[in-house]
C-alpha cells in the first residue's frame, strides 16, 4: 500500500465495514464483528514501504526471452496501467512496520525491515513523502515532461533538472524535514540523488510519476510550506518549490518547451484544472494571467492558499516567464536554479 498514509487504519475501516454488513445480514455471528474490533486479538499495523518499481522494462523482457522465459508479456490497460509477469526494481528498499502484534510477528527484521512504534512509522513516511523523495520525483516529472524526457535516469544528466531537485531538497526542504530517528534524512536523500535516481537500469519515466499530480502536490509541497509558516521562517527563502508549482500551470497546458502538444498523464482533476489555464497562450508578449488566482488559491490541490502564504504573486511571475514562448521553460528553469 505504497503512499497510502496510515494504511493500517484504512485496512481496519474496510474490514469492519465488511464484517458489520455480514453481521447485519446474518452471514456471521455478532461475535465475529466484536472479534475484528478487539485490539487485544486483532491489530492493524501501519507501515511505510519505499522501493521504486517502474514499468516493465523491454530490455529486461528481452533478456528473459533470451533465457527461455516465455511468459514475459506486458499488459497495458486502457487507463495506462502497466503490468507483467516479471518485475524490474531497484536495489535500495525500505520497509518500516508498526510493532503491534497480538500473537508473535513475522521475522521481517531478518530481511532488513524496521519494527518501530506508530509515531515513528508516521515520521518516516513524512520524511520520504514531504522532503526526501516524492517532492523531487514530482519536480522531475513536471519539468521532464515539458523538456521531452522519458527516462528519470536521463534527467539526472541534465544539469538544470539535477540542480533543481538537489537545491530544492537540500536548501529549501531539509530545514523543516521530519527526522524519524531510525533513518537519517541526510543519508536517505543522498541515496536518492546519488544512487537511486541516476540508475540507468531503472527505466522509470516522468510520465508515470506525473500521474495524479493534483492529488500529490498538497502533501509533497504544501506540508513544507505549512512547516515554514508554523516555524515563522522567511517565505522569501522558497524559490525552487514555487518554481515547481509554477511549472505545474505550464505542464497542464499540454504544450512542451518546443511548442508541441503533449498529453499530460492521467489525473482526476486534469480537465478541470486545464480549463483554468485555457485562456493562456505560450507566446511572447503581454497577456492576462489573472486566471491563475483560481488555481493557486485552491487548498484542495496545494494544501494551502498560496496567496495567503505569501507565494501566489511570486508564482504568477514565474508562470508568466514559463509561458513566454518556445524555449521559455528551459530559460526560466536555468535562471532560477543557477541563481539559487
């Protein structure tokens, strides 16, 4: 249940929902419902798992075919979900599980899993999702799609994109990172930047990561902005996080940096949010960007009203630069990353 926050509670709610309906319909005795609700007998531990498992790699598929493995096909659903009988995944992996069992527990620690308390599971998840991995992924996906990339590892050879995520992570996000104690944030982000993302044998794509971006921005960037607010930190210190959020308004336009149309990844709010930027054009010269207030004031998307947070006008200015004709994405990205 990767990226499903507090997953144990969601499993518990689902189990009890089924058990309640079964008891109501006489399919099970009421004692069964009482049993699954009794925390002395049944528990629902939280967990956090992190291991990038990208789409099936044709190179791996060919290797398996050459070795005589015949059932090596890839299935692509109509919603563009990819699945196959094989998995290509990275070496780096983390599994953190709440140590809350009633009758012994599987010895997952022998395989490197960490058993911790519930609060620590939550902290590890926040470290990963809010600072050390997921925000970097989203930044790469938004700008990677606009700059014509289809591999994350290739993006790591682009000095502007690499500079964006390194400086965003180390300079802007790390000051408010949640430290879980059992994993060091600095070590985690170092592994992400130096071993995980550059790995050429990980054929992960920005298009995959860009899926459902509207559902991710709040936790991946909004929480950092909230942390700055809560600690009374200077919002002027945030440059690259606003640049990523500005890039989103250009990304949902569906026009790449060469001025060619591309299809943004599936997203439940894509049509609605794209309609907001519909009046904007990718061109040089003056145009009215007032429509952006409807976008950047949406707390359901960004976690905060970005104007109330003191970032709205700055982001609007960046959007104007990103829309200023073909080549504007590269020019704007380079400008702010170099200055940071």
